[in-house]
């Protein structure tokens, strides 16, 4: 069995993939319009710009449509070849048709695909936990005079510290935990590390669901364009709650706070957290399918 035979094959005529390219670009432009306008003015938005900065994502990258692994883009007689022909991890056959080059991609990214597959499978296998109340953001400013954002703390430093001390920190996501202040690290119920991430990641975590965008980006052209945009939309919405429930005062940005230090705020946070987990589940499952299709018989 060759590597290319692991994937199903579907062919798109020139008019089909051209329409898909245009529709995807239009949708991506709408999603990134704010970012592009701010960039032209040299402005920053602490909520909306996070995805682009943290994931090193550009509007142009999000705008690029990929058909996904196993799809062949047919050439059109006496017309330009699909632009994908010049992109990394694509191949062109003798008839000018372009498709994802599985063998070269796995040579370059095979280890990453296996790690992503393992992590996504492990995360999906666990029940969603919704008792963290977004306190990871509070732990990142605990007993610190300098903060990542220029926004003021809604309760001030002393009030923020008191909220942390009145709760149990139950963060399960290493990439949030690693930004905890030194004073907050020992307060977390479970010590976290990169090595234990596949053992502890769970599908209720806001950041684990936001990271579906990261995994889609790392899987590159193997991920269909519409799936990439769905992970972006989810991450965008998750990020809003992440900051609304944070210790920062987001009222200057026109956003109401989710006051997780109150019973009402906790209830709102849990409700929205569970909704995000439900939205994330099918996207995570599709990314698992992408990985499994790439790995074929070697998939765990």
C-alpha cells in the first residue's frame, strides 16, 4: 500500500475549486476585517488581536483556501493552474492536476501529526470539567504589579489576589499554567507539564478548545478551509469569554464582565463554557479524522 492510497480521492473541476477559493477568501476577509483595519492604523485590541499574536496567524494565512487531503484540483485547458501548484506540500501530476503531497508532508510533519492525534484523542476521551471558573487569567496576575495587558484590574490588585486566595485553582491546561505567576504556581491543584499534557487535557477547558485553531494551523493544507475557519470562529468566541471572565476591566472595550467571583458570574461562565465544549466536540472529531487519514495504518 502506498501512502497516497491511504486517502480517499475526490476531484474538483476548475469551476468548483475557483468558486471555493473565492467564497473562502470572502468569508476570511470578513472575519479579519477588524484586524486588518487596526493594523493599517497601528492600533491594538487586547481581545481580538490575541489569536493573531499568540498563534502567529496572519489574515493572509487564514484567507488561503485548502481543499484538504485526498482532493484533486483539476487543471483547466489553456488556463492558469491552481495556485496551490506553487505552494508547499502540493504536487502536480502529468495532466496538470494538483493535490496534497502526503508523502512529503509526513516526512516533514509526521511526528507532529502523531502528537496532535494522540492529544486530540486523549482530550476527547474525557468528560468536560467546568469547575475552573476561568481563574487561570487571575493566576497570571496574582501578586504582580506589572501585567500583560494595559487594561486596569477590575477589582484592583488586592481584590484580585483575594479572589485567587478564596478559590481552588484547578487549571488543566499547561499553556495557561506556564504563565502563572511564581506565587500562583503552587496553588494549582495539579502540577502541570508539557509531558503530562496528553494525560490531563480535557474538553471543557477554554484554552484546549481555543487550541483547535492551533492544531488546524499545524496540520496545514491537510485541513479543509471551512474547518480552519470554524476553528477560528470558535477560538474568537472563546477568547471573548476568556477576557470577560478575567480580572481585567473590559468595559472600555464595550464588553460586560462575567464576575466569576459571584454565584451569578460562575453560573454564566459554566453555561457558556459547556456551550463551547459542545461546539468544539465535532471540530475536534474532524481534526482527529484528518490525522487518522494522514497516518493510515500507523494511526494509534
